[in-house]
C-alpha cells in the first residue's frame, strides 16, 4: 500500500468539498465529470430492469446481451471484430484497467507510459508491482507521440505499453500511424498494448479511431472502454475490456473473486446506451466543442499562460510556468492550492499527471461556470504578477 497514493483528482475534490461545506463559493474544474444528466432512455431501461426484478447476481463477466452490445457498438463504430468470450463487463473503466494491469503485470515488469498521463495509470502499475517507464512528450509539438519514442524505451523487461488517446489530461489525439507502429513493435517483441478508449467518442476534428480497427496486432491488443463519459454515466459504474480470450479469462478469474458482476440492472441500462440512439453523444460533443473554444481563448488571454488546443476529451491543460516562481507559488501544486483557497477555483495540479508546469481544467462544466471561473482565474493571476 505504501507504493500508491490517493488519486489527486479525488484529493482535490475532497478539499473542495470541505470548503463548500464551509459556505465558500467555488467554480469547479476539478473532476472529469460530464455535467449532463444521463439520457432518459438509459434511465428508463434501468428502472424497467428493477421493476422486472432483474436484481440478482449475473455471470461475473457480465450478461451475454451486454457483451454483444459492446462488441456490436465497437464493430459499428470502428470495424472491430470480437467474439463474446473476448469481452468482459467491468465496474467502470478504471476497473477494466485495474483488472488488465493486475492480470498481466508482475513484479519487475516495466510498463511504458507517455506523460502527461492520467493519474491512476501510474498507481495501478506500481500496485501490481510493475515499474512505470515514462516517455515525456513535447508540449510545443502538441504532446505528440510516435512509435519511435516508445521503441527507445523498450527493454527485455517491457511487459506492456499503455496509451490513452484522446488523452486525459492533455487532450492530445495520437494518430493511427502511432498505434500501427506500436502494434508492430508489440508483435515483434511480445509486448501488450493496453489502449484506454475512455474518450474515444470525444474527438473534435476528424473521425474517432480505435487500434482495434487495425488488421494486424490484435493478439497483443487490450481495449479498455467506459460508458462513464460517453453516455454521462459516471455514477453508474460500467466499463469493459476487449482482449484475446486468455487475457479475458484471467481478468474474469480475478473479477470473480473481487467485485463479481457489474450491477445487474446497470448492465441493462448499458445495453440501452450502446444500442439506443447515439444523438445524445453528438449533442454533448457539440457542446464540449463550444466550451473548448471559450475556455482555451480565455486561458490564452491571461498573461503568463499558454495553452494548446485540445484535439479530444474535455480538458484544457495550460502551461502556467510564466506565473510560477514567487514564494508560495513555485509549483503547480502550490499554485492550484492558492487558486482554490484565494480564487475559489478548483483545478488539478500537473504533478499528478507527470508534468511540472501545468494545471488541468475540466471543461465538462456549464458555459456560465466557465465564464465565471475564467474571470476569477484572470483576477487571481493578475495579483500574482
Ligand atoms: C483516461 C481515463 N481512463 C479511465 C477513466 C475511468 O473512468 P470510469 O472508471 O468512470 O469508467 C477515466 C476517468 O476519469 C479517465 O480519465
């Protein structure tokens, strides 16, 4: 347990909760959580399932109809081909990643992880006994990642490469060539590619992509998916793994001794989400696109701040190095806590994501909140200069 720490995003939200309870008004850019309600037809499917007493244990790996819905949605969206026994239903995307990493990473194994990375990746790897091998990406180059950058870090101990595109926190989208090159490397060297597709539907330019659409390399590919963000279902806890049978079997064994099945009636809601109308997803994406422009322009207007335009997901990851340096505001961590205490704005410091000059803003918040938060942020930064 000493190897891991509390998730930085959860820690920030606990701190904000304390202030809120004390009556402080806050603008919250902390949690990566859609502010939209879960679409009505998904809620109705869960209610109907409860009314029909679909409230018992299911198979630990999930019900067949949901596994079929997962592979059908993925096939329709990306042209992938998975059998039912290559799918596992999990209690959220985080659980899918945890199962895959726990099943495959052993003590002494190395896992290649590009930075900036999502908070839980590193702790899940170290919890399993593995060593994260960080590949820094260049902000000036849009946090671009190439297969060559990964290849340089491969050793005899490399067990897995973990990619997340669109990325939380940078919003970077890795091109298909990167995935193709990495899959090639995986085949040559016998390494797993774990691809976290949590934000795969939230891409602003171009089409969503999955490595599972590649004709080669599927035998080394593990897809971790989540319904949380795509369908505004964060609290429902539903995700999945798609991988070669042997990996799914190992992950099911593990899951059968821990959580067992994802909540029975939530699985029914999942079918409605995946096979029902997909318009709510495009409506949410259109709204995130509007917010993206407002928040990035607002951040860029603050002297001392630079910000890349995120190509996907719903996070802005501005560089605040121009504002760091004074006593008490030397690091993003110090900056973010002062911004919270004095400016009433919740953000997550970049240290949590493996960079030392950034803070993360989640723009899954209303436009009103974004305007108010930007005004507070500008005012706070002006006082620092
Ligand atoms: C990159 C990434 N992967 C996975 C998850 C897990 O989401 P959930 O467990 O809610 O499905 C998140 C949530 O923030 C995320 O940002």
